[in-house]
């Protein structure tokens, strides 16, 4: 299984979704390193320079714009790329010639499926950790130790989010076997259905609450990641609530894979 | 000699779509192959040869009947590690090299450390891949990739080999080398199930032949049995044409 995990990492490290993600994080880190300077006095932000120009407007306007970029746009762009990548992994496994050769060895079908899952998950987690840890270091240096605190929790939170999404994409892949359709459904789930279901409250109609319970709590997980970026106290219970969803989705995908005829 | 591969009334129907009519790929096929035999499965495209092989590799589930390897049902997986497989049109990821493909599949088969290195080097040498061992698969010719496929099938020293068109894309010298290799493997007790369209190759190699047509076993036996002297059949090609209903196309 270790060999299959290693192979999955190697197979995906040069895929466009990883390359684009790395280009994106390197660009953000580079621009942040070169373009942003912060000045603190007695722990209070008193001046911000963007590419050598002192920001004249009220800092109360600049700071939210910058934090919005880091807390919403950057994680959303990364997750967009990772979901597209995830959509191709399990469909690719069904069609790849090395799959049949792997399965005639002692590796079982569930073993191969889990190896693909763990391989992609560990690759994405590595990219997330690389980005957020370096950003944390950068902000720590630039703000003379004032910023950065909970950023170290972001790779954990974001990789757990991705673990849930990957199991969802894996299940859909086993059902429809079309990478493009899996990508569209998974992106719709993450960016539209999940946040929409997250608006369900105790006073929502019963059927809305039932549907919201069937799907993983994506809005809650997203909020936890955002709170980690913003340095707010984060609620990690949505990740615990997503464990049964993830297990059920993975088991269902495994059962379907186990029964499938392979080419 | 013990029976290694056995099909008992083996059937497979594929269903296309939810309401699609089932397509019968194999129908009540029964046969057995003994240890050390080279057994050729012949048939036109779509005759069920690949389905037959894939059922024995547990890649395709039979709709009926039983597939046994070493006397055990295929689904029990006790055969894993004892079987080698060369799929038709073998391919590998473009980023990989022959060495990395062999190392990966060797790892899957439980080979580790110096044993893995030794087996990989030995297969690269046997198949004449030493010079291209570290070149990307995307830069290799079709014939060289096919040799990588054969090398991976032999890597873990299997007891049974399922070879789907093993000499496809190879030049005459490489074809001859593969035939010699197959004969040597058979003599050392390895059972070979050979799917091939090259009837001359089958005539030279196979101990016994099975002819499938539209999923049914139409004929089986050694060449002497398939070419009875009292009938007007002189070559395997004529027998093949007869059983696949193409006699009218004979010159």
C-alpha cells in the first residue's frame, strides 16, 4: 500500500492542479514578501506600505481588504484547484492501465482506493502546509511578532476540509465515472450547495434540516478555516460532525469499486 | 500434472445502461489448463478472450459459473502474487521510466530492497531494456514499451502468465526472443495463457488451443486434434476460419 501511495503522490505532483496551486502560493508569498510592509507601535498597527507606497486611506479600510483576500479568496482558489484535481483521481484510477496490474498483486481493491485517497490527500496537505507555514513566518517577521498566531491551524483545517471533499468526489467518481461531471458536482457542492445548506437553522422547514444533515457541514468547516486565518476562535465541531459523512461516503465508494468490472 | 487454470461453465454478460440489453461476452465456457502448458485462446475481436482473462484476474466478475486458479475460486485471492499479466496495449504514465514502472509494480508485489533491485535489473537485462531503463516512457517506441510490459509481467516470478498479444508491436528479433522466453518459462513449469491473433505464433508455441466465437467455446485441443487428417484442414488458420464462420472468405 505504501508503494501505491508513493506512486499516487508521484503521479499527481506534476498534474496541472498541483502546478497551478504551487504557482499561486509562490506568487502570493513572493508578493507578500516584497510588497507589504507593516509598522507596529506598542502592538498597534500604525502604518502599512504596499509596494513602497504608504497607504493614505484609513487603515480600517485597508486591513479588512487584505484580510478578505487571505481569508476568502486565497483558500477558495486553492480549494477550487484541489477539487478539480481530486475529481480526476478516482475516475483516472478506473481507467488507468496500471490499476489492473496493481490489483493482480497482493494489493486489494479497497487498498488501492485508499492508497489513491491518502496519496492525493497527503500531497494537497503538503502544499497547504508549505503555503500557510511560510505565510505565518512571513507575517510574523513583517509584523514584528504581532500577526500570524492561529495561521498554523489553517493547514490542518483546510486539509480536513479537503479530506471530506475528496471522499465526496471519490463516491461521485465511482457512480458516474466522468471526471468533468465529478468536478462540476464537487465544485457545486463546495461553493453552492454546502454554503446554502449552512444557512439552515432550527426554524427551517424539516425537509431542509434533513437535507442539511445528509450533506457534510461544508459551511461550518469553511467558517472554521476562515476563523483560523483571521485569528478568531475557531469552532472545529463541524469537522467532527463530518466524520460519519466521510466514513459513509468512503465505504459506499469502496463497495461500488469492489463490484465494478475493470477495463 | 496439476490443473492450474479451470473454467466451469463460465459466463459473463455486460449490461450497457440501466435498461440496455445484456451483451453476452462469455457463455458456458468450460476448460482446464495444466501446469507448464502454453494454452492459446483464439477468437475474433469481441469473441470474449479478454473477458476470459480478466475474470481469472478478478478484474471482471463472472455472471455465472466458476473460475478457479490453483483449484481455488478466483474471488478468494489466494493466487495473488502467483500470477503475471500483460494487458493488450500495455501503457505506463508518461512521466515514468521503465525502471520506475518495474520498481512500483515490484513494490506492489512485495519485493523490497536488494531483492527488488536485483529483479528489476535482471528483467531490464533479459528484455534488452538496459539502455533505456531511465528514459521516460513517453520517449520510447511502441515495441520498447511492450517489452516493459513483458518485463513487469515476469518481475515477481509468477507461476501463471496471462499474456494478451505479447508480440504486438515487436520487431521480428524481439518476437523471436519473446517466443524463446515463453518456451523456457513453460519448460520450467510456468503456465501460460496466450491471447494472440498471430496464428503462426500460436502454431509454433501452443500445446493446446481454444477457439472462442461470440463468447462460446467452438473448439479446443492440441493442433493434431484440431487438424484431423481426414478433413480438408491443413493449417490453424483454416480451423480458425471454420469455427469463426468465415469459411466463405477463404480464397
